[in-house]
C-alpha cells in the first residue's frame, strides 16, 4: 500500500501560519466532506461505501472512511496497488494540485482567509526561466560490473543537499538527505545493499543474461533495436513476506525535485522489484505467469519513507539534460514496448521515463531547471479509464504535449504482442494532439 503521511510533509514554509488556521478550522468540526464536495465529490463517494473513485474512476475501487475526521480514504487504483491518505492527499488524487496550491483554496472554502480563489484550480506549471544548462552526462548507472560489490550511486556523497519542494512537484515529501531519521535511514541502507548486490542488465552474461532477457523477449521487447535501459538484475533477492527468494529485475526511482544528477548523488527514493520465474529461459520451459515468479505478488514497490515515491519515476534512458523528445508512460513494459514499435519507424527519443502507477503518471513533472509547456513531451496512454484520466491531468500541466494510444488492447505491450501473429502487418504508433 502507498500511504502518504502529512506528518512527513514540510510545513515550515511561509504558508505554515495559514495552514495552522486551516488545520484548526478542520479540527473544530467535521469539515472534510463539505470541503471535498467543492472538489467534485458527490454524496455517494462521501458515503463510506465502495464506489467509483473521484480521482481515477473505476466502479468500486474507492472508499472514503474519514477516520478521526481527517478526510481519509483508500483506493486500489484499478491495479491492486493501494493508495491511502487524508483529505489533502485526496484533493491531490482528484485534481493533481500540490499542498501549496490546495491550501489557499481550502482556506477560501472554510472562510478562514480570503485567498483570491473562487473555485479549485488545476495544477499549474510554475517552472521559472530555464537555469543554466547542465552538461549531458553518461547514464549514472553505467559501467558497473556484474554482481560485484560496486556502488550504483556513483562516487558522490550519499546525502548531498536537496531542496524540498523545489519547483512545483505535487505533494512532495520533504527529505533531508543530510540527516535521515532512523527508520528512513534503515530503509535507505537496505536500498543501497540491494544496489550493491545487483548489476545492470547489459553487464550480465551466461544464464543470468538469458534469464533477464527471457522475460522481455516473452513480451516482444527487443533491446537490439532500442538499446539497454537502466534496469538492474539481482541474482537472489529475498522476500520474507512471501517466503521466497530468487532472481529479480529492479528499477530505481528518483524525483524531479532531486535533479540534476539524483542518481549520482544517491538521492534515490525507492525501487520496483520484479521477481522472475527462475526457470525462465531453460530449453522447453513454458512460463505459466508471463515470466514472473510463481508467487502471489511478483512485482512490488519499496520506498524509503511514506510518500517518498509520489511524483517519482524510473529513468530508463537519458542522453541529454534538456531532451528534445521526452517520453513518459505507466509501466516499464509498456514504455519499452512503445520504444520497440517506435524504433521500427526510426524514432528514437533521448529521454524515457516509466511511472509505476497512474498516480505517478499524473504527477510526473520536468525538473525545475526545465521550462516547458510540453512541446517536447510525449505521453503514452493506456486504454482504460484510470489511464485516460491520468493523461488528461498531466496534459493540464503540459498542454502542448503529444499523447499516444495503442490501437490494440489495453496498452502498447498488448499491441506489440499482437505482432507475433503470422500475418504481415504495418507498425502504427498513432499520435493524438
């Protein structure tokens, strides 16, 4: 479950006196239902029963339980990855507004202070003028030896300073990289330990290489056409909750507020682990779980603290600090599938990000040093309600972005797999304004 805790959000900013007044007003009465009505929630969604989600749709994935009159909710997002939080997080889930943007609107609704807003506003891009350009650097994960004990966060002080709330990242949890609290430090140490025991896929050989490549070949993804992404392989990763250990693929999650050079500086907020079928790639073996390990939850996220992965992404490819073509989509396999299709049309973007959920996709942002209305942004859209809503909200921030939708199935991996049919077909990656 992804649980966003307002206790981990930095409220020492100039807005904190206003927050104190709003908090007092909320605590004096059960005001969250009335506040949330202003953000589009109807009586059914406020009833405490399972129903469609005001943020990502569906039929019965959402429930508003309002524990301790804090506006709490829970939502499965349609993919089984549970999202939970309080009223502020629910506003964010519905509108994409970050805390600083939602605060004066809620103040206006409660009559705490005239904040100059007549109605809830969509998230705005507050990126200022472009900062001096940063020289392009090689992939921060490059040059690693297979399964050797080298550091993936290349050679820099792990807690180099970062600025909380840099730019306009939505609901970004404040992380003091110079001094992590005890629990966060333990989780961060585990992240680093996994990294030391892992190797980039392009450095693998023998059975380990066959195992890692077998998973993607089963999905039609061809690294010979698209190049090697920043995906790592762990030969024997344990999962105590499921009493399992085995080979796993790993992507590292970073946030735009921690750029530039988040990976090099060790500002990594989490990872996604995908345990593989250990017999994948063996002659005659038929995968029964699409190449995943035979366990209940083969794909799991891990964050160093609550809310750390909000707005994060896995940077699969990056050849320029200021990309001419930035691609982002939900799901590593979906993004790699689109790249495989695009390569057949000689289309090669210079920066590619994968989000792990629709919540991450709709809160995706360029780093603060890049001012953009989306003219260089290309968004991959899944053919389901949650995916469409996520893209709609992201394009409200980047109105000039181009979106791509698979003409077959739910996503671009479905489309890519459809080409395994024997009849010849032409490749199409339709772009829609």
